């Protein structure tokens, strides 16, 4: 049985499993990470149509003291979660490649949304939530997308009331903190009856401003795309004024503090991966009243948590992340090289992460791939237009 057959038949040989880093004994290797540099931006319109403009760019404004994050909650209808496809990111990459003002793009090792990379990098400290990815390897580039099973999708769309209101508080914070106009041009908003001061309208989660950056982990070049909440002062065309907005429960004791420190790991990588230098946290009461607003410098977070109860080490994450990516890449190469006459680049691989255990890779059979394609015009999970572009 060849490795490829073994992987396909599900009798997974040991080399399809990468075990979790031993956190009791971490000796991370230092893996360099290149400062992200922005390639292109795009916006989603209120109809959630992608356009290559900065129409959805927002500017940071200070929220009013005691902002009420429950304002508008009764009116809010949550848009159901959908499976996030990689298409919009590929459109952006294709646009960069075909821009006559640039000299194309170098060979790229990995393409993914920022959320996927954040999940990969923070896995060493994840004790609760597993995840699954769909992976393809085409012309030496790994494409990663999250795989949400039907169960997981249902779960996400059936939030408890508490989760629902928490989620709303996050969006409401964005309403208070962002403006369509630069701060020096923001008019004082006339207090309207029933509208709290500083409220800038109900948040439309369809509207998003996204940045696509290139960076490098170890020797692996990556292109990553993700939403940017707002910019401070002005937009420079690079990532240096980007701001990430977050809400969190006010800290009232040591347990809250440790929980917050643990949460900072996700805030850190989410921002770090796109080169976002600042994170503004609105601390709130359980009922959603903002008590304090604090700005953190992304690069200082690792030092802030060092030695604390909820401490984490970004070097552990980068070391693991690099091992993970090279492991998946090498495994696919080995599993397909034995049948080198055939082109395996349309194959889809499933990577499953189980907290406390590690990751396992398997080849998806035809039914699995059919599920992933879901009746759309795709090769594997890549849209056919993109496939034709890179294979044609
Ligand atoms: P908070 O981050 O303040 O909780 P982001 O912070 O990534 O810009 O996302 C904005 C808001 O979307 C979040 O605000 C939260 O309300 C909601 N959100 C994002 N990811 C979520 C998730 N996995 N589950 C529930 N809500 C989420
Ligand atoms: Mg956001
Ligand atoms: Mg945010």
C-alpha cells in the first residue's frame, strides 16, 4: 500500500498525524515572521457584493462614556452564518497579478483568510474547540479554507440568548467607534429622540472593509486577507493606522484577569497577521454598558501577559504554525509523488485538529469532494475561473 492509497483508504499511517506541542515542555524554535505588507484592499457593499473600492473603510472615533451596547438589540436580526469560501480573496490575488503597474507576484506558499491562520497559530493553547480545514495544493501553493460540518454550522446559527446579546454588543461597539468620515470632519451628531449620543447607526454586518497582505513565516510566503474594523486618523495605503475593535467583560478579579489574558492571544494573532498595530478594547458590564476603553499596542501584548496566570508565548505558536504548514505541504507532496504521472492538484485534503491531541490529514473521497463543491462550478473548492487562470 502506497502512502497515497493508505491516506485514501483511511488507514492513516503515522506520518499523517502531527501531535500537539508539549506545553509543559515548550522549546520553540525561533521562526521569523515578516512584517505584513498590503497588496490590495476591497469592500463589501450592503448587498455583500465585493468591489475593489474603499467604500467600507471606516475611521476610528472615541465612543462616548458609558455607551450602551444594547441599543438597537430588539431591532437586530442576525444574518445566518454561511460557509466562508475563498473566492473573494482569489479575486483580489488575481487582480494584483494582472495589474500592469506591478511586476506580478512571487511564488506563494500559502493562501488563506486571516481567521483560518489565527486558528492554526493559536491551536497550541486551544483546549476546547477543534476545527477542520479543506486543503488543496496547486502549483506549489497551499489553499486553506475552514470546513464547517452541517452540525457545526447549525450550532453557530442556534446561539443562546447570551451568545446572541454578546455578539450584538461587539457590533454595537463598532457603531459607536467608527465613522464614515475622518475624525476632523465628523459633525457633532444632533441628539435625536431615542438615539443615544455617539450612536452612528445600526451596524450592517454585510458591509466590510478588507485588506490583503503578503507576509512570510520562516521560508514560506503567504497571502492573507481579512476584515479591518477601522483606521486611526488617516488611511496611508498601508497597515500602520489599522485598528481592531474588541469588547470584553470588565475585569473584577483575578479570574477575570486571567481569562482576559488568555483571550489576548486571539486578539494578538488576529491583528498581528494583518499587521494591525492597535487594538481598542471596550470593557463592558454583562448588560452591555461600556465602563472603560483601553488601547493596546499589538506588539506589546506578549510582554504584557508574560509570567501572568493566562500567559502564552507567541514563539510557541509561530513554531507550531510553521511545523503545521510544512507538515501538510510535505505530506501532500509525498502522498501524491508516487503517482507522479497523474495530476493530483484537484484533490481535496481534510485536516482535523483535536485539542490536546494534534492534527490528522486525510484525502477526501469523491463524495467528500462533492459535499465541498456543493453543486457549484468548482475544481475541488477553488472556483473554476481561478483554476482556469492558474492551470491554463
Ligand atoms: P467582539 O470581538 O467585540 O466580541 P471582530 O472582533 O473579529 O472584528 O468581530 C466583530 C464582532 O463580531 C465581535 O465583536 C463579535 O460580536 C462578532 N463575532 C466575531 N466572531 C464571532 C464568533 N466566532 N462568534 C460570535 N460572534 C463573533
Ligand atoms: Mg472585524
Ligand atoms: Mg473587531
